């Protein structure tokens, strides 16, 4: 960027060309009031509180661009008087309480008034416009609205929901839901951005006053001092000693895989407010309803706070020593009776990297088996397999930051607006600013409403669709021939296969009109900086790995990987640490840092660090564990942080496996369906109570810090694994999470340069990072691919049909996914006020199908597949095409995953959640 020199109050400053005079004043160290301004938003210049004189003209600094040589004056009684008059005029319409020291959320306006010498008496409005407290998280006090418009611009320009507007005329102008109804009935998705930007306290959230120190812990007026802000460096926590103990802790969100940096505000050890970190490397001061507001589960009366042991068929409270000894005794008996491979563990994306690392080490060192897996088996195992086969490493190719430069977005099998809201908002804003947008998804998901082309393939036909797009790229000369000649292999094999996938044939397979295939391919093929992002709609199929590889072909054909000419391809990981759990080696065939069990060198390296021999035979995958339990071969299973009875396919068969296994240990927050079937339940700490790290969807290590203490009697999974190992007579080392990551760095060259200390200083580091003195690698493969020959590998898998098809008996296709208020099995979000937003599981079906079946919105219905049945509620929606239905799995009582088959991806065993043949019956299931 070109920089220009100018003068502010006699001080020479240098700013970027195009910067405002407000930015220039700040560069000179001068603070100006700007009640309608937020640096994240388009300047409005409506409040006139930032008036300055530029070359003799009086102008609003926020909307006036700086020019080389400009001389700006900000001081003097005349300018000060103009700014004071502007603020007094705004304040005069507000009721006297607007400047009360006990007002939550209005600190900016109060601070500006204090700086300008405007006292509480200036607020003389009568009030009486009323409140809207209908929403659980966003509360509106109309009397305090100053019509600055910041909230409206935040909703439009950052979140992209366009849920609010300004209503009324003149002095009666006030923010309002765009629908004109109550806030709770609007399109608001509870990101909280409007609350963050509001300067007057018109928009607030629960706990805000207490967090800011405006109230004491008992609700009385108290010290209004600033509690401080935890930064990326140091401990991430600050405190004010006087009065109630207030802390602000920087941590990383424990919900989806975006990796939002959050500041957790707590008073006397209880979370009051969670706010997005303004300098968060991925979220940049933005958040969603889950990360920001869904923390009430921490104090739910349903939290398990003591270990539970099964006695006489009932789970009863026990002490930790007794529970740990029971687990150790059961593990010894299992090994004695069936050998080390009769024991297995399912680790968790909800656990930290350090906990995943310790558990896989426990299994390999203390037990002597590779029978460890994690929930990526159910979602993104095809991503790891497909990306590794195509490029060499099991992660996305580029940093999400590069999306800001993309001129074409291809979003496939993902609904980031609901499942990854912060990413969805950034993608939408990029599209609104001119990037072309192609969405491939059977449903009309959020981004599809703004797409240049929306491809709606029949579920299970992804590979044919991707081959059709590749065919057009080749036929129209939209491939990078030089890149293919020098940096890729498999060109001839793919070219031969693509000859059989012209758009007309692809239309016959996928149902996507041939013209749309051509248009989408041309948009992607002519872009200078194309980007591909995809989700579970690509991976959760019988041929999910083939889908990932076929999609990766498009990036290779365009030379959009490893060249800086595009974003490449990246999976949108579903849970907070899906990437990290696998990176840490919680897999049956892999060691930390992608070392393969089949590789003697990788086993020797880990064995030297651990002082133990690593078993050389790959262990059981999760579906194989359940099969082994049902067959009597698995005698002990430790499930950490996963409700497998609710989230895994063919749930009734999973329950049979747990019932057949002699020892089931479950580490959990709540008494889930899985925990109810366990022999031992260990109460676990939640993510705001933990110390460690997560890895987000674009390979960033980020710190997780304990913002509050876990309830008495609750331990972290890290401590629980250590306790069981000690009871077995095994010292795992790694006395702290920091020490565990340090040891992992010695085992895994990919992470050798990453440590807690470095993350505390720098905030986030991408892997690979093999050297503590060098930065992490945000964009991969700039010199060579990580394959044995250094070349990207094009794949030529044939299109094969999905695992099941609809027929006369089961005529509809069910696709499962997520909805924005909830997360996974809902164990956390259903114990918060998110339940007020979405209180039950609903089945979306096209109005034509509903009419044919005689169903109306709200009608109870039974969904049946060839395996089981579920109880849901009908909701008509044009977002699903005729012949297809959609639901989520956030409410286990509905039994959605009873419907899903145990067929899995032919390479990784990832279940086929996205293609389930079903039929519908009105009414609830019978007994």
C-alpha cells in the first residue's frame, strides 16, 4: 500500500493512502469521539461528533479521506464546542438513566460525555418507547438508542444476516428487527455483534453489567473499573483485586472447528460474558451464538461432579480413588484374558491436543495396543485420507486468510452459515464484495441464496459431479498445462476417465442441469484466485475419500495449490479439535504428526521418546471396535467425550456393543446415553476449564486456557488418564499439558517448533512448524508436495452409486446435518438458553411431499429406514427438493441416528450419513 505524509496538530504522520482523517488523528495519538463509527464497518459520518478542520474546512473525520500534505486541526475551543454540541444534542433525547454509572453496555457514550464535560443532567428525554426482552441473548432498550446505525451495519457488513434495520422518522428513529416483530421472531442468529458495537447501551446481553464491574456479584451498584483484557501473550488472564474477583481470560472456542479466539469474563469464578477477541486470528472480533452465549451448561445442575460406578445394575456415586482402581483392575483383567488388543479407546475432538496425545500414548505404552481412534472417523477421515493421497499431508492447503483474496468461491457439501457461522459470514461478505460464488449442495443452504450458480446433485453423486466440472475445465482449455507437466502426476489416467463424463451424462447421474455444470466450471476455471471449501456433504459417503480426491483434482488442474495463485482446498472441520485429535495420533494407524504405524522409522522415533516399543499392527477403527465388542473380542472400551449412542450410525447396534463389552468407561460432562450404559463414568472438565491447545480447520495451533475452575470433584481428561496409568504402574511422564506438547514436538517433526510458550507470545501458529526459530507454514507446498515424488497426484476413481437408494418402500432420501443454535449431540447447547431458540428436532420436507402425505407444520411424525425409526416433527421447507428430507441430530431423544446404516467409506469407514432411504408416517412411533 502507498503511504502518504500529512500533518495533524503540527505533528507529521504517515498513513496508508485511502485512510480517513480519523485514522490520521489516531496515528498522531489523538482520540476523537466517533459515536457512529466502528473500524470494522463502513464509515457513516452521521453523528458529527468527530469534527475536525482540514485545510480550513470543517469536516467529519471518519468519512473524510486523508490526502498528502493535508493539515488537520483537532483542538481549539471552536472545534471542541462543535463536538460538544453534537454529543449534547444526541444525549438530550435520552432519559436521565442513559448516563447512569450502573448502565450496562453504555460505557462508550458515558466516556465521551465525561471527556467533553457533559454531565448526567444533559439527558432530559422522557423515554417511554419500551423494551424488547423477547430474545434470550439480545435485549433492546429503545429509549437508549441514538440511531447511530452501527448495529445495522454490523449485522449487514460483518454477519451478513440483515436481520435489523432503523425504524421511524426523525427523533423517533430506533433500531428494530427487520421483520417488524419481536426480536426473538426475527432472523437474528445471536452472533452478538450488534451488542458489541452499540455505544449507548440500547443493546445489551445477560451478564454484561456484572462482567464490566457495574454491579457487584450480588447485583448492587459497584466499582465500574475496567477488568482488563487477556492478551495473546503472557498468561492470558488479568484480574482486579478490589471487590468481587473479576477475570478476563483469552482462550479458544470449544464448539466448531473455526477456532475463534474468545475473551471469557468471569466474576468470582463464574462465567458472566464471553466476547470475541478483537484480534482473534480467525474470527477478528466476531463470534456465533454457540461460542458467545452457550456457556450456561457449565453450571447446569445435571453436571456429573462425582465418579459413578455400576453396582447391582445401577450407577452410584464413588470416590476418584475407587473409580480409578476399578478401571485399572478391569483393564488388567481384559489384557490378562484377551491380550492388549482386547482393550480400545475412543478419543475426542472435544479434548485438547495434549489430552489426545496422552490418551494415545497411554494405549500404546501402558496397554500395548494401537486400538485408539477418534470421532474424525465419523466425519473427516476421508479428508485426511484424500488430502494425504493428493498432496501428502492430512490438512487444508492454505490459510483461511487467503480467502480474502479469492475471486471465486466453490463451496461444496457445506452449510457454513449454520455450522461454521464466522466462516460463513466471511465467505458471504467476500461474495457480496464481488467474488463469484458457486455452491454445490442438495439443499438451498444459506450461501446458496447468494450464489451465482447453485448445483443441487442427488445425494451420493459427488464424484460424477466433480468429474463433470473437471471435464469442462479440460475441454475448454481452463487447466494449467505448465503446472500439470511439472508438478502433477496422473494426468493421462484422469484425462481418459473424464472423456466419459461430459455435462449431459453428468446431468443424467446427478440431476444437475448440464448448463449449470458448464457455468460453474467456467466461473472456477477463469478465476485468477479460486478457492474450494467443503464439508461433510463430501466426506460422509460410501465413496467419501473418492469425493475428496475428485474435488482436489479441480484445484490441481487449475494450478491453484502451491503456487500462490489460489486458496487451494480446505475442509471445514466440524468440531473444535477434529484436526488436532488426529494430528496427535489418536488413530489406529497413525502416530503423532502423521507418522504411520506401518513405518518402522516412525515407530522407532516415537519409541525412543516414550521409552517403549510401539506395536506394529494397526488397531481397530471405531466401527470395528463395536463389532469386536458384539463378538466378545473386545473386553474393555474407554470412551472420552463422545456420546456414541447418539452420534454414531445404527445407534441400536452401538448400544448392543456397549452392553456386550465387560468394561465400558465413559468420561463425560453429563449422563449421556453412552454414560448410562457405562460401568464407570468419570466426570470431565469442559473446555473453558481446561489448559492446552486446539488445532482449527486451517491447521492453526491456538491456546486453550482455564477461565474458571472445574466443579469440585471434576478432573480434566489429562489428569484422569494420568491417574489410570499410575494405577497400572505406568509413568507416562508429561506432568503438565505444556510438557505433553513439548514431548509431542520431539515425536513429530511437523510440530517441533510449537510450544505453549510460543503460542502465548504469538497467539497462533500453523503447522508444519519444524523449527522454533521459524514461522509456521500457512500455505503449503510452495516448493514441492509432501508425496514421495514431490508431485500432486490426480485421482481417477470411477463414479460408483451410494450405499442405498430409495425405492417404493422407502421412497425418500434423508440427509442429516446441523442447525445453527446447536452443536453435535446437543449435550452442551441443550443445557443453555439456545434451547429457547430451537427446542426440538424437526424434519424439513418439501411442501409437495408434505401435501402428498397429509402433513402440516408441527405435526408429529415417525421416520423409518431399513434399520430403525425416529420421532420428529414436520416442518415444510422449499430449501429441500422434492423427494428429499433433512434433519439434524442435536436431540438424541429423537433417535435420528437409528436410521443411518453402518456402511462406511470404502477407504476410511466414515459412515454414510448423507444418503439414507426413509419413509414417513404421521404420528409418533408405537411402543
